[in-house]
C-alpha cells in the first residue's frame, strides 16, 4: 500500500506539472508547432540506456534478495536442527542448549534485527553466543562422542548468520544509485517536452512513461531495503515461530 500511495502522489504531481506546461505560452508557441527533428530518437536512446541500467540493477538486487531469504531460512533450520539434536544430550546440557537458542532468538528478534536495519552492531549477540560455547564445553566433558556433530550444526548457524548480516548490509554502489536516479529524472522530465497536438493522447502516453519509470525505481528501492516495510519485506516471523515452539515445549 505504501508503494501505491507513492505512485498516486506522483501521478498527482506529474499531472499538475503536465497541464501547467501544456497550457503555458512557451509550449504552445515554441514546442507544439516546432519541428522536433531527431528529438524523439534521442529520447528513445535515453530510454534504452535507462532500461539497461534498470534491468541490470533489478537482476542484482533480486539475486541478493533471494540469497538473503535463503540465509534466514537456513539459519532458522540450523537452529531447529540443533534443538532437535540436543534431545540426545543429558538433561542439564539439553536445558543449556534450549536456553542458548531461546536467548539467541530473542536477541535477533528484539535487538539485532532493528540494529541491522540501521547498519549498527548488536553487542548482545556476542553474549548469546557465549551461552553456546558454555554448552559445548559441557558436551566435550560429558559427551565427547556428540561433539563433532553438534559443532558442525552450530558452525552452520554461524555461517548462515554471517550471510544474513552480509546481505542485509550490502547495498548498491553509490555511483550506480546516482546514475539510476539521474536516468529516472531524465526520462520523466524530458517526456514532458515531446509535443503531441492531442492533449489527452499526449497526457496518456506521457503519464504512462513517467509512471512506469517511477515504478521501476520504486521496485529497485524496495529491493534495496529488505527490512523496510514494502512489497519485498523480510520479517522476523521464522525466528518468532521457532521461539514460540521452544517456549511451548518447556
């Protein structure tokens, strides 16, 4: 809904600019009856350049989005596997692992998720990982035969967590973003100066070009911020579901 609201606001502002320019004396005397020559071909070239940049950016952002979703799902699955594997431990060690997993999930949900959105580090995550280390020392002392498999699963948790943080904080290069913004503005602004004698035909085609261009930019911007509410919004739902499952069994 937020994207639709932005699009409607854009349509209103663009329509205002269109009719103000269309009814101006400059447009009537200078543009409408002038020979545009190769301007339409030049505008088409700008549109093609924008299309290439947009296609490349969307492909990269979409790939990154899929990698981020896979990292989150894999991290939760690894934590669930560690929880199930802990059934083979003595009651005391099992309780320690459940406490460590529960504490880790709470910190991810309540602290780390919000801080990741702001590109900030969460100090409490290190404390939650210390609980896992204590549990592993207990395994090494009491059940050394289970140590290798347990640590392998925990290594998966750390690897997928690292991937999640990496893809959340990975943004498109500044020069690419500025080039994209420049191309969007050029396509939208220059579309106002392609003169067509029928005002409504001109309005329909010009508005269509502008809205499509702006929507493409909104899609890229939405993919660029996966934790921000939008069409592609990564939530804490998977972590919360696992936490609820653990709480219900203890």
